[in-house]
């Protein structure tokens, strides 16, 4: 496998198409051939592949280009779509057997429609944790995708197949979602760059929800610039994402909560990264955020995710609960016990935490942390429920802080299976991407 860093970027492929060095049909045929090889080798990154539809879209992209029309930098490029988005004429299963017999979608989800309008070739639907409810990517129904670094280790979730589709060059970028790290965790585990935008920026209509308060949609790709190109299409907003000047940039680091219990390799890579950024003139500002230690207590009964998932799933669970991954069903059912008063308290706790964050991070250009506290776990270490739940909690811990705060964050590769979280608060997307671009250049 070509490493994600060496695989061609969106800009490079768009340049090759513009220069006539390749065609969308050729790129799509190459992607389909890689998918076939992946599947023949037992890979499970994709739930379904629309080869005929993809080739038809590729031919249309080539014809449009020949006529002088190029809708966006994504025009003619193969993009994968997480299985919880509606794609016109296809069944949305959200990685579950419980939705397998559902009627095909009548229309594209807005995020998918925007990719289609941008000329992207929708190559297939990618595997995921059932109903997006896990940071590990295990799927007992359709198989568990593995990280490209080690076939014994998981690719991370919930956008597990999306990450593998990009890492193994079966797609140029992937559309994923992130409720507690579901873009950034698999990006870290698979050596990719992922971006979780401020939630409101990309519409989530036509996507199976997990937590309406925490869900957001965004890209997994090969570089910050690739994420920017995807974000412009998905959000409909063009941000100023020119790389920041690292000299004097105030990069905040907290040693409490998000720095606890790190794998030795993750801790070492994070410290080495901070040292490299400091050498480039960045100001590493250590700060305390003790309120974060209350997050396990705040979410002890299942939190916003269980409450809001229960509201969507209660009827389906009653009718088809035996078809669910029982680890997922168990977590959703916790929401049944949460009262309206509990929910109101959760929302108040969230607002209070956001106010603390706004105060503590008011002078920060970005907040840095390891995207995930550990390296990709082995699949065979997750057989027992107690190991699965403990590992899932640790894997989700750092990334889910940003969702709780309604912030935004990029994850940059920080060595095999590890990611650097470049984080910001609500609406700071442009600044996060500017700093991420500068860090990407500095680490190159």
C-alpha cells in the first residue's frame, strides 16, 4: 500500500485531469480495481460498490471537462460515502441488519447532493460501527475493517471503512461523521488527515442520527488542503485557510484529562511534535482545564448520546432489537432510563463547560492534544465486553471533548497509527485549518 502521505492529493489529481494526463474514467477504473483486490483479500471497507453508476458519473465528468465545465476541484474524483447517508436509489443501512430491508432512498442527503453537484464520483458506501455507536469500528454483521499498518489491528470507528477506503487508495477522500471522534479516530489509526467541522456547518438531513446535539459531518483525506476542498463543497462555505505563521502562534496544551493514560509511543510522539513546533517559533502554552475531569461523571448514565439515540431507536429496537449488535443496543437502551430532567441537566452542564472553555482558551490559536490516547488496539483483544467497553471509552475520550464543547478539530498524522489533534472552539474552523496547515508543513 502507498502511504496516505505519498498518495496523490485532490489538488494533484485535479491538476493531472486539467493537464489531460489522466481521465476520471481511468481514475475510477483504478479505484474499482483496488476495491476488487481489497475484497478478494477479505477486506470489508465497503458495504456496497456502485461500479456502473460510478463509471457513468466518471464519463459525465470527462464530458463536462471536455466542454470546459469543471464544477469543483473534486470533479471526476472517486469519493466514498459512509453508510449512514442517503444516496438516491440505495438502501441506507447504517452498518445494521435492522435496516437491511428498508426502501431505497428517494433523494440524496444534502451532503451527498453537494458532492454530486461538485462533480465527485460516488464510488460506494463504506462500512462503519453499527449506527455509528463506537469509536472502534467493530461490526459483527459486515466485518471489521483493519488499519493498513497492521492487519491484526482495528481501523477505528465509527467511520472505519471510510478511513480504509482512503488509506488504501480506493477513494481520494471519504465523507464521514463525527459524534465523539468518528472522523478523527480512524484518521489517526490509518495515517490520514481528518476534519470535524463545527456541527452546524454541514447539513445532516438524510443521515441516520446518533446524537443530534453532537453529530457533525466532514472529510477523511490525505492532507489539510484535501480536507479544505471537501469542506468547501460539504459546507457551501469558502474559508480563508491559508497556512498560519507558526512564529508566535499560541498553541495550548493541557496536561490534565486528555494527557492521562497515554500509550508510551503516543506520549513520545506528542512531546516530539511539541518540540518540533517550538523549534519553529510556536509558543507552547500549558494550561489547566480541571472541569474536563467531570466529563465521565456528567456522562455516566449515557449522556446526550444515549438520550438522543434512544429517541430515534426506541421503536426500531422494540421491533428488531434481536438484529442489533447487542453492544450497541445495550448503550442505546441506557437512554430509556434518562428523564426529561436528566436531559435538561445535561444541556446545562454542557453550556457551563463551553463557558469554561471559552474563558480558558480565549487567547489560543489552537488547542493541541493526541487525537487518541492509544495506538490501534488488536481486534482479538476486544473479545470480552469489559475489554471492549474500557478500550472504547479510552479511544473516544480525547476526541469527544471537542464534540461536547461544540468545537471543531483536525487530526494530522503523527506516526503510524497516531494522530495530532488541532482543536478549536465553536466557529473557529478557519483558524483551526490555518494552524493545521502550518503544522503539516512544519512536520513535513
